[in-house]
C-alpha cells in the first residue's frame, strides 16, 4: 500500500464528515484511512464507526484521550503504507492530492514531499495562501553545512512549513529512527519538533508548488486555546531535545552552531505566536528558562554574534 492517511479525531462532529469525505473522494485509490478517536465526548467516535461501513479502506481505533501527539503515534504504530499522510480532522484535502503526489514521486525521488496550503475561515473564505514553494524544486543535502543552512534560512524562519499535515513522510525513515510525536504537555509546537527530527534523517526534500491542503481556522481550535503560561519553558524543551538529537547523531556542525537555531526558534515564536503575552507572564517564563545551563550557554554565544542579533531579533527583552 502506498499511503496511510492518519486522522486524529477529538470532539469534531461538526466538521468531521467534510474531512473524511475529502479523503474518500481521492482519485488515487492506493491508500488506507486510519481514524484515531482520541476519547471524544461528542458523536465523533460514532461517525468514525459509520465510515468503516462505508469503505473497507477505513480503520478506526478508539482510545482514551492522549492528545494530538498520542493519537498520531497510535496511527503510526498500525500504519501499513509506504508513505504517511497526516490530516487534521477539521481540515480537508483536494480530491487529486494523492494522485498528483504519486505522479510526482515517479518523476522525482525524495525522502519527503511538501506542498502548499490555504487558510479557510468559518465562512469558507480563503483568508491566506501558504505558499512555501512557488515552483517545484528538489533539495538534496550533500553536506551537513548545507543542511544546517536550510534549517536556518527556511525551516526556522517558516519559509518551509513545519506542520505535520504539510508534508508526506517515508514510513521506513520514521521506523528506522524511532520517530514519534512528543506530547504538548511537555513541549510547544510538537509538529515543529517532529519535522526537525525527521529532516535530520532525510537526504532530500521535494517541494511542490501545488496547493492541496485546506487549513481550517477555528476560534476554538487547539492553537487558539493553548495555555501561554508555560510556552517559553516548553520552547526551551524543544530546543533541548533537538540539541540532544544532533549530539546523538554526531552532527558536529549542528552542535557547534546550534545556538543560532535556538535563537531563531525563540525569536520566531516571540514575534508571532506570543506577541500579546503579558509582561508579567513573559518575566515568569524568562525566570524559569534562565536557570537552564544550555539556555545560558546559547544566549552567551548569540550575544557575541551582533550582526545576527541585530538583524533578526525583534523582541529583545527575552534575552
């Protein structure tokens, strides 16, 4: 089987059928759809069971609530496809998505295929197009320095999306390296960390210019309701896990200049995701991460790189 489409489901009965119908409408038939009902309290689990009767491609797992990361990990454990596709249960995909990606795979070999998306509001209006690639291109990482520069220029500045749903992942790489999502109870932006770790293992990325994915903007979504009280400590935890990963992989260049990636991670989220954080909350967050040895080391190093600091730092108070 070529594709395993994993859909975490939690209390989305209002939007779920649109999502699932968009997957069943795929012109490519070589896929399975794995629905993980993550302890839903509404009729979402019942709707999932109905789709098992509609198509033999559909599998359903009901489990106690483990969060988005836990649901995705359950899907990864049972997926049988060569390629992993993530679709959030309130979003939907275009009907030719899997077919066009499959055709592109025949022409261009890569370890990960990324694509563009639309943001859609509750009135079904497109509010923004997320155009990470304006033309098809394939990037091959031949040297560690080149890979690092891609991280710094593209991934860390969100010129390449890091959402799990924005790419197709090779199952063999995920299993070979034991990659899984870490709970948002421990970190913030679990998609970013998964993408960061996966791309350390990938030798090439095919960036497609097609818009396939419809990213639904809900006022009550997880992103909007996330507690901000502990975001900086959770971001630090992402930085720490990423650093431990490059150390285990003996990536000397990454290890030497990792402070630059950490700096960009913090700067991006402070500038955009946390722009409205009250000063007293920010100060409490800063006080907590200030006690970490790695944080202090990385900040000392970045303060010595004045050109980088002056060019990218928008909110300097966190230093």
